[in-house]
C-alpha cells in the first residue's frame, strides 16, 4: 500500500491527478463545468489538464514507471 505522506505517495497522487484532469478536458460537459476557471483554486484543475495534454508522452511514461515501481519494487 502506498502511504500518502511519503514521496512516492505524493508522486502517485500527482500523476493520477494530472491524468484525470487531462481526461476531463476531453469530455465536453466536464470541460465546461470543471475547467472553465483559469485562476484560483479551481485553476489547479485547468493547469493540471494543460500539463497532461501538452506533456502526454512524459506523463504516460511516468505512469508506467511508477506502476512498475509500486507493483514490483515496493
């Protein structure tokens, strides 16, 4: 199990958050509802979605590496 207060737990959470927000950007209703604000607290979702779509190759490779780490090494 991954602890939320460890570095790998924070990395897993961050990767999942970026991947989820990038997926939300592809769904029209969720994009209009969740990603309409670009500043403030709700702007974090927009910024994570932009990171996920622009760096999709890096994020995908990071997810694969983190899954390998969590499943086999840890």
